[in-house]
């Protein structure tokens, strides 16, 4: 497994990064990314002053839409280690896993709106595990070529350009209710 570890920024703001290769047997534990709602509820210290209210608002809007965001990057490292990873210039890395086309469209709209107030970044993760920058998705799928446009999709074993329409086809139009 290829593993990347980021250390807290030094006095000059440089964030040392360490690349490692480990065997699966060397991994003591793993966990799913933190949910944004857990970060908001924890009232994590050391955040830039405008973030707590903005993150709470983002969480409320997304939750009303039935969307749950996960956190990675510096915000997640700070939550895990309690070390000062964040700076005023940091961004907020989010994972968004839409369960339907309508959720994808609504989630991208909400992210774009909140990005006017918070330094949001991150990826849309599709059901097959392919990940696309939400900003690139918005630029191509919403503001650009629509279904015929291509976006860069990161997968566990490759990176490729793929058509927006093929990624959308993997999602149902609406969220399906859970079977009893």
C-alpha cells in the first residue's frame, strides 16, 4: 500500500510530507473519514475564526438535503492529532458521495454557494469509487459541456478522463428508499 503522511506546518508554513510503502499486515487500524457533522459537533480548536459558523451552516444545508460530507486533508489531520495543521490559507477538503443525480446536482450547488464564504475543496466519490474534483465537475458538467464533457477521474488503480454522462448514468435519478 502507498501511504502519505503530512506533518504539521513548520514556522515558515511548509508542511513536510512523508511517502511510505507498507504491506497490509503493517496497518494496525483504519477508519472511514470523519463526517463533517462530527467535526462541527466537536468544536475543534485552532480553526480560522470564520470557519466554525460557516461549517455549521454548510452542515445544516447538506443535512436538510440528505447529504453527508466527510472530511480529509489538514482538517482531518488536526482532528486526529490535535496538532496545528490548519493555517488561514488552508482549504477544507470534503468528500461528497451522492446517492442520486438529484443529490449530486443539489450538493454541487450547495458546495458552490458555501465556497463563496469558505475555502472549500474536495471530491465527488461515485458509487464505483471513482473520484472527481467537485470544482472540475461544476466547471464541466454544470457550466460547460454537460453530459458530453470529460472530467479527470481518480480510481484506485488508474487516472483517466471520462465523460460526465457515463458517471451520471451510474446514479439513479432520485434517492431510493431503503428496503425493509
